[in-house]
C-alpha cells in the first residue's frame, strides 16, 4: 500500500480528532493485570542481556544490561510513542557499552515489556524506573529521551541514587499544556479508556503501517530516517497488546500538564539538556531552566529530535564533558 505524506498526515489527523473527541468523556480506572508476561516474540533491540523485573501491580518490565566496564552505571530510557522501544537509544548504548555498566529500560506497555489491557500512567512509568534502580542497587546516571525525560525527572525527585540527568530533546519545557491534555480524573480513567479503546484498533492499524512510521520518524530526522529504527518500530507495533499503552499516550494522559513547574524546576541534581529543533516539543522555558544551579544545555545543531542517530559523536562529546565535570 503506497501513500504519500499528505495522505498519511490526513489519516493521522483523522485518528487524532477521533481520539480527541473520545478524550472528552468521563474516566475510570481499569483493573491492573499483575501476572502480565513479557513480550517474548520481539527480537532484542540492543546487545547485552535482555532481562525482566516483576513490577507489583503490573507485571513484567523488560530491560537490557551489560555490566562490563567501570564507573557509575548508566541507565537509558526511551521516549513514548506508538512504536517506542529501547532501540531509540541504540546509538547511546553502542557508544558506552563495554566502557561502563549500561542498562536500558523498556517502559510498561512498550518494547519487550508486558502489554496488558490496563491503565497506563506517568506514575506507573516512574515506578518501573525506580524498580530498575532498586535492582541495580547503586548510584546511576540517567539518559532520557523526549517524554521519557519527564518520567526520569519525576523519579529523580524521590530517588537519591539518580545522581545526574541527561535529557535528549525532552518534552515538558514548552508552555504549560492546557487542561485538554489532562485526563478527567472524576472516575479514574475507565470510561475514557473504554471510549478510546473502541476506536483504537483502526486507529492503531493506521499508525503502525510503514508509511505512517516513516512519516512520524521523518519529523525527527534532518537527513534520511534510520532504516533499522523503522524496521524495529514495525516489529514492535505488531506485538500482542501493542495498541493499549499508545492510547494513553495519544490521549495526553502520560504527560504532565506543567512539567517544568512540577518536575524540572524542582531538580537539585546536575542536568544537561541536548537539543536543537524538534517537530513534537518546544523549548520555550529552556533558558529559564538553565538558570538553575547545575543545569546546562548543549545544542546539537543540524538535528530534529533524535540527535543520537545523526550526530552521536557530538552527543557523546557533550555527555562525556558533562559527566567529567561531576567528578
């Protein structure tokens, strides 16, 4: 099936409008699935060993680990989207694996983690990261991407073992989001989820075709889209239960309305922001953020949201300098 960008954009716009209308409905909590099993049919996204931790009240959360090397462990967190996976952090993983211990989490509902039909929240995502850090049992440096940065910041406010944050194209530094992106908490999310779920199969079917994935990814690449990321994204979207968590993402329930005020502005640990342009997020309050003690920003020029794929040497140089300054 061949589709041009305009056709894909119209499909996605129609889907977004459908979801947006559904999001106006009251809400209620879905029942957790504590015995949810990992998605074992998906090929590994990274080298190293793929393992699973049991997250109480949810199920199995996948993570990758390679403990070779020395120094403080590095924890990588991907973004959240219709096809999110640890593959998004592959260039960073490959740059550091073998030189220091490296871990990479797969958020609940994405990648090789369990994908049950349950409620997905920012608190659930944060809890999964905290569980991985608890399992590591040592101080860590965290590198997050896009919306994953919000979960990382939320975790860092209570988890003292997170000693620094490196945020790549983080969401939440634009103007505060309006109430339309906040789920109606009157009945906890159930009616909203049920309404969204009623349209999620055709919507997700449109989102997971190759032209749609290539279109979305093209907005995060200045040059050609990485073919490996496209192929893995296609594989990730074809796993059982793949549609459930993205519905919560599309409805806005995984975002924090004012992430700068609630999360970033309260951080007291060293932070570096790597950015340039991004078709999905803005950086209106980045300058304000960098006025905080210990916060700096490095522009990776010539990139559009995924600088680790297009300019990893520059990304690595910025990260190395940042971590060297912490010693």
